[in-house]
C-alpha cells in the first residue's frame, strides 16, 4: 500500500546528498518534504531511544548531533521496505560485499557510519516523521475559545 517513511542522509554522506536525491527519484519515490537540519543532542537521543541500551548509543547520538543531516519524507508503494532495500545492509562493508549498488555500499563507511537511515516499520515512521518535521504539521486549532 502507499506508505511514507523517514529517510536521513547522515553526516558522513551529507556531501553526497544531490546524488542520493537523484537516486531516490530514479527509484520512483515521491519526496513529500525535505530539509537540512542539525539534531540537538537531546533530539538525537530521543530519535534513537530504541537503542538506548546498546553500547554504541552515546557514540551514535553524539555523532548524529555533530553535523548537519538531510531529512526526507518519502512516499511510494511499500515505501518502508523499498527504502530499506535501496539503503542496503546496516554495515557498509557488508553492503559493499553483498549489495554493491546500495546507498550504504556507495556512500557509507562502516557499521556505524553508514550514510543513511530509514524507519523500520510504520509506527517508527510516524514517530520519526513527527519528531523531525514537527513544525511542518498543521497547528491545532481550538474550537471552544
Ligand atoms: P540506523 O539505521 O540509523 O539505526 C541505528 C544505527 O545505529 C545504525 O543505523 C548505525 O548507524 C548504528 N549501529 C547499528 N549497529 C551498530 C553497531 N554494532 N556498532 C555501532 N553502530 C551501530
């Protein structure tokens, strides 16, 4: 079904954003919103809270807050899985070995600096879209004032 997902171009691939956006369009995604921004440490910690007990959590969140990232809301049939396939395996070295045309193979560095992020399910997608694109939402209008 028609779905939306949140894509991030991480600091290590930020310089390649034009090539990545070109590839996204070539693969048939619609870009609903896009922006460049920098996470605060608190926002990065919240964004990755499902990993808070992982040994790499503080390294990951500090790195993600250290420099600008590029965020996109992507729409397509089966967008969540489709974007994960285009990204390739989490570890960029594994991606180069198994999915050499994937974005992580082309632009990632290793198992942590892996160029791009994608939501893992529709619940995460909604949460991540709200977290990153909060100011784009319609203001809530009160009906009883
Ligand atoms: P992402 O898809 O953004 O989701 C969680 C991130 O944690 C992942 O990409 C990597 O950047 C990072 N990550 C996942 N596994 C490891 C690991 N074993 N060591 C270091 N970083 C990791």
